[in-house]
C-alpha cells in the first residue's frame, strides 16, 4: 500500500436517496472507482466484476441485508429509530 493515497481526479456530486442516505462516486487516475454510501451496515449481494462481454459493464449491488443477514435487522431497526425521533 502506498504511503500517500492517490487523489481522485473526479468526484461526483452526492446523490441523495429517498430515505436521506447519500451515495458518492469517485474515479481515480488508475481507472479504479470508489463508492461511498451512508447508512451502514450493508452486505454485498451482487457482483459481476468481469462484466458482460456483450454490454461491457460491471455491476455491484449493496443491500441493507435483506438476504437474511444480521444487517437486515440492524437496518430496519435504524429506520424505526429515525421515524420515531
């Protein structure tokens, strides 16, 4: 790992989701892409990182754990707290 992190050469404006969470996307000179999402916890539920040869795209899906992980309970619990305050 480098001593100095590489600075992003592009940072998109945050996207605000209907529930108030924000998604930020950054791109780096080496071609890498970074996603930052508010409202933890999340689990990785879908990843097609090799891409689809016909479409030349990669897909990454994060979920608040609706596939049975403990993250699902934590997410629902957090939403209930927000709605009652």
